[in-house]
C-alpha cells in the first residue's frame, strides 16, 4: 500500500522518540514509511527526499530532529506538503534547543511544530490523521475512535488513587 505519511529523522538515535509516531500511525491504519535523513550529514538526500515525496504519494511529512534541528525547516523549504516537526529531547539542553530550532520559521515557510519528545511524536501522528481525514473517511473514523476511547477511559476512571 502506498505510504501516505513519510516519517524522517536526523539520526538513528531519534528512533526511540519517532517510534511513537509510527506506532500511532500503525494503530490508526495509516500507511507510512520511515527513514533516517539528516539535514547536516546527508543534505543532498534531504533535498531529494523532500522534492520527490509528493510524486511518490506522500501527503504529510513528519520530521523529527534534535539539537540544531534544521531537518523540518529545510524539508519544508523544498516541498509544499505539510511538514510536522517533532523536537527530540536532546541530552544537553533537554530539547529546548530542538524546539526553538524548529518552531521559529520565517513567515512564508511553515512547519507545524509539536511538543518536545514522546507527546509531540504521538501528536504528530494524530495531527497527520486529522489532515488526511479530510480526504480519507477511514482515517477520520480511526481518529474519532481513538479520541472517543480516550475520553471514555478518563470518564470510566475518575478516582486518581486507582491505578
Ligand atoms: C540531530 O543530531 C539528530 O536529529 C539527533 O537528534 C542529534 C544527535 O545525533 P547523533 O549524534 O545521535 O547521530 O541531527
């Protein structure tokens, strides 16, 4: 099945974060592909990936990176697809560096920036489902199911002392 979401990350070391994105995409039944593409170590590959993604059927790109996290922004500069940026929690500055590197795009080249770390990685998948859900009813339904279950779980467990 053609991948609709491309998940890229700057390093294999980002996988422990971006794996949460892929897990959620899989749970929602959204076909995806995953690849390490580094803005700094493989810049030509990044340009090639961003330029060719749309032609291959990708409709949303999720790009995660840490530190001097230029991957989402440079990717957005080379494609008109929506780019969702996930700041990976860096060891030295706890991901604030990643967040600021991704979020402060100049007007004209947007990156939809998520929270640092696991929450952002999961929400990137949910946001991709929201975007794709406008076109694909099955992803809209999967997202609605997920949200309804989440709500019901909270309502069914109101006592904070329960495990
Ligand atoms: C970034 O540098 C990557 O996104 C990663 O978060 C960070 C560290 O990369 P490694 O040195 O672990 O490969 O490009």
